[in-house]
C-alpha cells in the first residue's frame, strides 16, 4: 500500500480532483499556501495499492500544468533618498510535487 502526496497549484486542483474521482480514487484535499510566491496550493493525498501508483501519477501529470507567471520581487534595502523601481521577474509555477510513501497499516472506518 502507498500514500501519494501531490502538492499542486490551486488553479489545477479542481481538474485533478475531478479526474481522480472519475478514475475511482478516494482522496483527501488540504488547502495550503506556498512558501516563495505565497500562492494558493492544494495537497491531495491518495491511498492506493502499489499497482495503482503509476495510474495515479498519470492522472496527476495530465491535470497539473507548469506555466509562466510574472511576479514583483521584494524591495531591496535602500538608502533614504534612493529610488528603486522593481521590474517583474518571470518564474515557472504549477506542475506538481509528488511524494510516494510506504504505508504499514491501513484501515477504513465507518
């Protein structure tokens, strides 16, 4: 048994959870915020048999996209009287970060 953790961008979460549901997978969704860009993220946790891991990874890959986004950098420390105009920086966001963990014991209650 495996536990698949997929941390995805909030924009991809609805499509991913709909595709997981359509494929018959049960999951738990936890909303979170990213560190660097402080963007809305979602962590999706799916418990599956070892043989189903490749299919879950396929569903994640098909529904979580990388995209380019422009962000304004943090203001640097400047001396009084100096003028600084930050220019947007191009960064890649999206896609998914996936962790697959071994599960020693699984029990569904209720």
